[in-house]
C-alpha cells in the first residue's frame, strides 16, 4: 500500500521530496489495528500559494479510491520547496 501511495502522489504532484511511512504498529488495539495507518510528508511546487487545507485536499484527490480501499487513517505534512 505504501508503494501505491508513493506512485499516486509522485504522478499527481511531482514532489521534490516524498516520504510515506506505514504507522500501523502505532495503532495496536484500535480499529483496523496494524493496517492502513500512514503518514505522508510531501514537498511540491504544486503547493505554492495554496492553503494548507487545499494541499491536503490535493493529496486526498491523488489518493482517490485508496482512501476506501486500504487506507484507514492518513496524516499529512505538505509543504513547498524552500529557496
């Protein structure tokens, strides 16, 4: 699943930095324990001039279809390139 997330985000947002972490191990005892919990850190020029809320929407749009099929929870850190 992490690789699918990487591929979707790379294709849609052409990030200069992209990190996808499977955090399922942090959710033992929760609903869907160990499955589908991810953290994404993404830096993309596509986010320039875009509010943090819209950046998150762009990430969710790129992951459409996976949110109901494999991703239970997703935390996002979305930024623009520095310099």
